[in-house]
């Protein structure tokens, strides 16, 4: 049951925290694409934001395994660090090239920094939701 909660936390954190920060970055001209993309993605044809949230749920399980026995500052620091680093490395070095984008965004700070911020926000959001789900 804890794995399900962790998946839900990561899924919801993607929709709220990751995409919320992305909306703010986009509104301020710091990211080219808008938040909550609804374009269909292969192979199942689900909206891109749902696909992204599914992956956020899987990452949520990994984050939970890392922070579940932590408390206080260690809990939040690990959630932030894991969120900022883990999914960002995969996005920059695996997902970007698979989508025909430059490896690591061409090493441009205007790409790398927002990716780290987005995923760090996701990590903190997931950690917050995990705390809320503890008693359920």
C-alpha cells in the first residue's frame, strides 16, 4: 500500500508542483513550452501530461524508498536533491536525445537550470504529499 501512496504522491506532484513551476517559468519567458501539454503521446495516445505524471509516479516510489526513514531537514534535503538530480539526469541525458534534442540541452544554463528547478520542485512536492498520505 505504501508503494501506491508513493506513486500517487509522485503523480500528483507532477501535475501540481512540476507543472505549476513550469507554468510560472513559461509565463516569464524562461521555458519555451507551456505547462500541462495535452498532445497525444505514442504508443497509447494519452496526453503528454498524463504520461509525464505516470513517470513522476514511478519516480515517486524511488523517492519514497530514499526518504521514508528520514525526518526533519534530512527528509527535505534528500527530497530536494533526489528530485533535482535523479529525474533531471535522465531527462537531460536520455529523454532529450530520444526526442531529438541536444544532449543535456546543449549544456546551456537556460535549459539545465530550469530542469533542475522543475524537478527539485517536484521532489519537494512529492515529499509534502507523502507526509499528507502517511496517516491514510
